[in-house]
C-alpha cells in the first residue's frame, strides 16, 4: 500500500492550477454529516512532507493517514451552528492525480443551520491556490463557497429548500 501511494504521489505530471474541492453532505444510511476533500496528490505530498517521513512510513513506525489527518486538522476548521466540529478520517481514495479524504463530522445533518469554514489548505505552498466548498444537505438549499489566500473563511446559512 505505501509503495503504491509513494508511486502515485510522485508520478503525477505537473499541473497548471492549484485547487482543492471539498463537499459537505449527509452520508447515505446515516444521519451525520460527512465531508470529502479532494487534493492533487503531488501537492498533498508536499504539504504533509511525505519525503521527510517516508522512511518512518515504510518502516511501519508512522501511518501516512496520520500525517494527512494532522495536516487537515491544522488547515481546515469547521463550525456548525456556532460550535467547533471535530472530524475523523474515514478513508481515502487515490487516483494517479488526486487523493480524496473522507471525513465524518460530529453532528447530525438535520440540525445544521449554519456552517462556518476556515480553509487554509495549500496556501503555504501556492499563492494562486483556490479552495472550493460545495454544500449538499437534503432539505436545505445547496451552496458553494470559494476561498483563497485573500479570503480563508466564509459562512453559509442553510435555508430550507
């Protein structure tokens, strides 16, 4: 698994844009909110300093998922209805170009009235970084937010459909 991830992280051709896409939604067969965050593999590898930690990861002393979650928690905060919301990493999906991290939030979707997001993902690496957020919760109007270096936080008030 780690060798495959290493191959995926460093075999990607350079890309001209710097973008993350985040989606907040109600999970199937669940009442809770989940969130997916999709990032370019090579950018994410740089952000979590994969090369620095590769020997510990390959030696089984450190999990790459722990580095991912540590980075996400340091750069992505959410408040739901005014309360800081913790999240856990459920799983990841890898393609040759991207990594998607699936996060479970600690609040039922039905109770969601307002979502505050602070996203500083990849801003330490790229001046032209864009962080897009889409909100899809059944019974609420869908919304989208665009964040960048000049605007790292936004609030979405979720009106009924």
